[in-house]
């Protein structure tokens, strides 16, 4: 085979890194029980608030879509993350998020200390309003 036609071998995944994950259930199945339970709880809360939403894997984490990307969740480095995906929503709820380790659009939490349902509801509803205001379908 000529060098220009030769197939490249894929490098093995780095330790602790997942390869492509086909769906959210497969993603969750790979996690330790306590982490899986915490993220499944977040998933159920969001899906109850947005029953017509869809799910996908994006950037190797589960994303819930409603008129575009709404929120996501995942686990790495021994902690869980709730991806709010909006700095405006994070700023709007800064007082309620003060006790959490946060990033620009992410709330980190421990599996044994899951996010309160009321907080998830407020963040998801704020994201829904953002997406609806944009008119994204």
C-alpha cells in the first residue's frame, strides 16, 4: 500500500478517557454507581421539566437539547458537573451558586452531595427562556 493510502491507526485512549460514546445511557453505564446515580437524578429532573427535549452526546458529555443546547451533565476528575452553558444564567443566579465550585457556565458538585431540585429547576427554566427568546427551533 502506498503511504498516501495507508490507514492510520487510532491511538489508544489515554488512561481515564472514554472513547466515542453512542448515547447517554452508554455514557452513564461507564460511571461508578454513586456518580451514575447522581447524574441520573439530574437527568430525570431536567427531563421532567422539559419532556419534549432530546438528548445527545456532545464533546463526550450528555447534552439535553431544547431549541438548541439547553444543559448538559458529566463526570470527570472525581466530581460531577452540571453544564448550564450560559454565563448570563450563572451570573443571574450567582447568589444561589455561591456555595458551589463554578466555572463560566458550569456547576461542579460531589456525587454524595447532589444539586437541589429547586436549583436545577431555576437554572433549566432560565436556560429555556434564553433559548425561546433566541427563537431557535
